[in-house]
């Protein structure tokens, strides 16, 4: 079974290369001053304070470097079966993001080059299969 439905379409999307097999992109923003952030918001720039139309949406590459990782052995939400690994990644485009490591990823340690892809997961709310973003060790 396949799906093109994204679990969190407000923060990531299919790469411009097309829906299948292409690297996903993160939906971030950029300020007129050059500061890049994630996720997109219009409240204000953390660097210069500009807001409104000074902030424009932009697509960020998921390529980056692993800063830290931690295994979660027990989660309060029963829809999140443990164990799973949380990763903190410094994106090449600037922002630092926290996400989940793909289950089949090779072991990772800080300094590792990372990328992300979309994997099918069961939505806790609807029970349907949707695509969610997972980081994985870059080859
Ligand atoms: Zn700014």
C-alpha cells in the first residue's frame, strides 16, 4: 500500500523533484537580513526583529550534521512505541532541528552526516498510513 499523504504537511514537503523518491524539504523561512529559521513563522526575526513581509517562506535541505542523539526507552503516549532515537541535527542551511531517526538507519554518532526521507507510519489519530519525516545516516 502506498500513500502521498503527509503527517505534518505544514512543516515539510516533497522535494521539487516530484513526490516519489526525491529528498523531502523542510518548510522554513528567511528574513530580509539573511537569517534562516525553521519552521516558517511571521512573528518576527530572532536576529533583527523584522516581521511581516520581511519574512518569506523558503525550502530547506534536510542535509546536515548530527549534534546529538538519545534513545527513548519509554514514552507516555502509547501510540509511540519505544524504543526510538531522537536526533538533533544542524542543517547545512542554518537551523538546528530535532527529529526522529529512521528505524532502519545505521548507528549514528555526533559529527555524522545526515539526511532525511519520508517513511510510511500509522497515524495515531486516524489509524491510516501516512508519510512522516525521519532522519537517517547519509551514505
Ligand atoms: Zn532578520
